[in-house]
C-alpha cells in the first residue's frame, strides 16, 4: 500500500495554496515526494474554473471589496465557486498513474469519500447526473431517493486538474460555512440551486475535528493509500530539498 501524507495547512490564502500545489505537482511528477492530501481553509475567495462563465459572478468588484472577497481565475475544471471560513478544502496531489488512470473514476471516488463521511453523521448524500459534487435533499434525510434532485442542495463542490496523471485542486466541503456568500455567485453555474452545510442540515455546531478523521479514513480506503500525518514544515523541507537537487542537476 502506497503512503499518502496528510498535511494540515490551516487558514491560507488561495494564491499561496495554489503556488504550493504547483511546486508539489512538479515534485510528484519527478517522483521526489509521495502522494499528499493538503487540507486547509481559505479566507473569503471566489474562484473561476477553466469552464467558468463571468456572468455567473453576480457581485460587482466594488461589492467584493466591501465584503472582503478575493477573485481568482484558476486552471481547475468546473465553473465558479466560493471558498471561505468553515469549509474543509482538500487538495490531493496524487500520482494516478500508480493508482488508476481514469479521470471520471477519480472524481467519482472523491465524491464517494465525502458521501461516506457525511453518512456517518446520519445524513444521506448522493450524486446528481451530469452535476459533479455532493448533494443532499433539503432537510435531514435518512434515504437518498432518486428523483429528488430538484429539491437537493449542494454540500460539496469538486474541481480538479490533472497533468501527466498527477492531480491538483480538489474539493470544498461545507461544514460551518456562512452560506450568504454563495449569493454572490451562481454556484457551479447551476441556476436556482443553493448550497448547504453540515451545520444547517444538522441544526447544531460542527467542529472541523469531528469531520477530518472521517474524511481522511474514507479517502485512504477508497484510493488504497496508507494515510500518515505530516507537518507543513516537514513538507516544505522536503520540497526545498527536492528543488535544490533539481536546480543542481539542471
């Protein structure tokens, strides 16, 4: 079983996290680091994917400044989404060449890890045909009934990038998110559909520490990876050493 490091970055700016992902992707392509799952939380930011439409941004630049929200175009798949406090954002840097070379399978497996973690809280989550992400029927449910899609709300968004079978970007899972910020956009470009959160669905406060172990366990089981915690400092030391070796070799 291959090892995957779990690195908690805490709250980190989107641009800084993206820059770190790019460094890690280069190192993973070179075989200089193992697979890594980065977990973090971003300050208020709206990101626009490769297929994103600017008209799905409903707020003016002035309003974004007033609300303290950054705007970043990005190279992930998908349309427009919001990241902010109260989310668990995951960025897997995986070599799919050693796991399974199948992009659709990869996205469905990310969804499944989130679905299973959600189920452990007594909430039934599911998928919608043609709509990437994780959905729940409005209100607390014990079953996911086909045909309820028009009543469902989005609990997690997924947008990925894959280069030479190394992954980046990933998922955003709404735990204690302030859902009012989703009013600034058409979430994932799907009009008339709303985002939800674990706190809203459960009607109680939900701490990050309650969710992360569940999510990590299912992620490891589904991808066949041995999950091992590492610090941000340890990761950066490894990256710097790899980059120094690469610079000398060049």
